[in-house]
């Protein structure tokens, strides 16, 4: 039976299908924070001094005298001798500016209860919790791990850490106990703030049990603080070295903690992300450059204004939430929204219900969510008044033109620009996107690099490719929000990002983000996806090696190869090709054990969509697994050249198996 969203969909296709460029709506341009096209030239001519414009969005305790120090490239320093405090910039100064009663955070729990923190409320709780952390022993530069779902205590804990100069390391709540332990051990983190549980599609999930299991894998003593989110719904017990969050805040109620003066280059936080090897990378971001960049891009790209209600529907456990739920918007003194649950609870209109109820001005989400909304149909957004929206954004993966146009039409009513923002955990903030008050939008293409950002698409030798040709994305100049290093691993920092296209002898440093891309004659860049062994499932970055090592940890598995295959909603899905050990059957029970093993080692997001048992994997003569062929098989595409394989005959066998399973 035809879905009732089909008719408008057909009409939309007909009208918009041909259109491949959209001008920013005049009403938007008129009020945009940035609308002078001269900004591109101004930044280019004035580089790196142009970045003062970002730094000027912050209050500095001690002004910096040098903008960029590139003497130790690629270990760049930005605003190096300036000092500031991020918590002061996100809270105190707005109060000093007479805005203490403005809402800083509006939160809605999945069951529907709401909380609002004004800037004054935020000040009180951040100070009390900062005092509590100090009393627990947290000193400047001690890494505090935050393993929490979307509750207001998460940004409060981040800002409390920032206030006392303790870098935080947020671990996504959907990650497993093992993933928590790995990250706490890697950072020698002796403090953990976590939560008893949270709601997901109406169920109360026990989070503390997972945190406790994680703690058993930590190789040093830890002081743990537990937020009671679920109350009577889930009873929990506090053991030795466990503290109740509310008790700590009550005990320190009314205390004020002087914001610690931090050097611009001091670490604000660590964020672990997936890379090519099994070991996650500890991306280090700084207090001055990162915060200035998050604030500047929130201002220029997201057009955030203090009087807005702004909603980035990401999870704070990822970089998007750090930069665009917490630091960017709060540095600009706006009202930032947080929602605890899923978009389809209690019904598939929850997001639009929230936009309507809170009169959201700016909405920023991921293509995977947009694809799901599109699949559910227009009747859900049509139930609500979305006219408060002024700007829409997307991030995390390529967005196909059809989804872009659906978002533009059915959510933005053709009157909101859509910014497709390319960036990464490592870049700290947006790098490639149109400026909504200036550039024409081309669905499917992120746009030109932002002013002051020098990016290009090159071939394997580093020469720029011609318009329309696929190549590798590179960034040729440093920028304030860039990662400074990988925590305790400068060598890996160089080898991961700076080896491929740099010429150290000539002191020429080129950053390689490990994405493929195309560029058109107008300089618009379309990012095609990762060229390393990282896959992107629902906008979540996962290392295939991490998943493989979880799978080979399951008894009965001899070898495994993991690739990403196209998925209608998730973008990519995990395909695992598995060879069993002698004496083991590739049966349903082993399949379940593999899926559970991945869940346990990483978390549910990494669970394989398909597990394909095979007696062999396609390998080159030198023994390297031909992943590209496995990807072709997963995508049911024509198989590439198999002539260089040691065992070409296995390819067709595997392909048949996958086809068979898809038909089941
Ligand atoms: O492959 C690119 C993809 O997401 C990767 C970065 O993932 P992560 O560090 O988890 O950060 C995600 C949120 C910033 C990139 O290397 N990516 C991100 N944004 C886009 C994108 N691919 C295409 N278009 C985008 N707008």
C-alpha cells in the first residue's frame, strides 16, 4: 500500500529534482551574523591575523601577543601566551553582562519532564560541583572521565572541570564497559562521573552496572560520582569510593570557585576517537584555540544569537555535542537544548514536537536522522508548527541530494538555509560548509572551505585534481580549533595526519583527514567518505580493526575482516566476514556470540548487520586481505579485479553467501 507521504514526495521530486543550487533566502541574509562575501578575501589577505576575529569572541584574562607560533610545526600553537578560563567564558561573563536570568540549558527527559537552567543556576551548580571535585582530590591537569547520557549534569560536570583546569574525557554512554576501561587506563584517569541510568524508548536502562563493570577493568584506584537520574525507578547502591552527585552539590551549595587561569594551549579536554589501529586515539583540544573556534563557527555558520533557542540534536558523547551543544553555544550566551531520548518515542514526531514547543530557531542534526525522518514520512513534521526555524544544519556523513531537499522542503519550508558541515573530532569545529548568509547551497556538496581555511582535493602524489575528479581531501594551513597532538603519542600524531602529503625538509605541513573528496569548478567540495579503515555507522565513527579484534576474541573465531556496506538509514552498516577455527561450526550460536562479543567490547552501535562465515578471505599474494572486494560484495556491486589474488575462487563463493543471506 502506498505510504500517505508519497504524493508530496512525488511533487517535490518533480519540482526540486532539477534544481542543483539554492540561494540563501533574502530574509535570512538580512539578519545573518555574517553576510559580507568580502570575508573570504579579508581572511585570505590577513592570514593568520584574521583569526583574531575568533579570539575576540572570548574574554581573555591576559591578552595574547602572538596569534600563531609555527616554529615547531606541526605542533602549532594558537594565541599561545594568552590566558583564559572556558567556564568563565561560558557562564560568568554572561551574568556580568546582566543576563543571569536567561535560560542557558533547556532539557527534556524522554518521559517528558523538563528542566531549565538559567545562567545563574548554571553558575551555582557548576561552582558547587567544581568545589566538590576539588575536595575529592581533583587537581589542575588531572583527567576526569565523564561516562554519562544526555542529562544536564554532563555539561555541568564538563564546565566544572574546565573551571578548575581539569581536562575532561567524555566517553559516550552507549559505549561498553570495556571501552570505558580502555579509555580510563589510557588517560590514567582517577576520577569518574557517571549516572545510575537513563530512558531509552520508554525503558529505564541501567548504566551504573556497566560503569561498575568498566571500573573493574581499570588498573588504578578511582573516585566515582554517581548522578541519580532514575530515582525510585532503579535502585542503586554506592560502594566505597562512590559518591552521590546531589549530596556533593548540596554539601558545597553556595561555594564559589575562582576560575583557574589557563594558558590558551592548556588542554581543555581529551576525546577518544577511532582510527586505523585497534587503539582509540586520544585527541587533545586546547582552551584558547578550540574555544575560539567553536564560538566563531557557531556564530558564523550556525548564526547563533544570544536570544535564540538553539538545538543540536547530537549526543554530547561525540565531538559534535562538545562543540555545538556545550562550548560554542554557551560561549555565545545562547539557550542550548538537550533531549535525553530517541526521536521516535513516544511517536515519530518527537523532534518536531520539541521544535514546536520550545520555538527552536536553529536545528542541527545528522543525515542518518534525516533519512529516518524521510522514511517515516511528512505526516509527522506536518503535525507541528515549525515556523520558528531559521536555519538547518547537518553533520557527520555525506548527505545525498534527495535527503537534503527533503530536509529543506519539509522541515525548513524552503525558507531556511541548510548548512552541510564537514569536519572531524580532530578539527574541533566546522571546516567546509557554505556560510548561510552568503553562499549558494548545492545539495550533496558541503561547500567551500570556511574563510581562513585552506583545503583542497589532491591525487596520490599531492597535486590538485581537476574539477569533478575524485581525490584526497587535504588541509594546507593550520587553524585554531585543530587538535594539538594525540595524548601521549606525538609520533602517532605525525604518522596519522602529517606524513602522507607533508614535506618536512621544506617545513611544509599538510593535514590529511583521511577522507576522499571531489571539488567542482566553483571550489565546492563533496566529501565522499573515509579512505582508511574507519566506517561511519549512523554518523558514528568506528574502526574496523577495533571490531575485528572484538570478533577474534570470541572462542571459535580464527580470523575476521570487517567492512562497511551501504545502508539505507544508517549510511553504512557493519559486515563481518569470519573464518572459524577447526572444530567450530559457523552456526547461529556462534553468530550470536560474535554479535554479543562486539556489543561487549565496543557497544551496540558496532554490532554487525551481517556475519558471513567463510572458509577463506580473499588475499593478495603478500597475504593482505582485499577489503575493497569485500566491500563490493557487501554492496552487491560488480566485483573488482580479482586476478592479483592468491585465492580468486573464494570471492564468488562469499558473494553467493551474502546474496543468499540478504534474500532470507
Ligand atoms: O568522513 C568524514 C565524516 O565524518 C568523519 C569524522 O567523524 P567524527 O570525527 O566522528 O566527527 C563527526 C562529526 C564532526 C569525517 O572524516 N563527515 C563528517 N561530516 C561530514 C562527513 N562526511 C561528509 N559530509 C559531511 N558533512
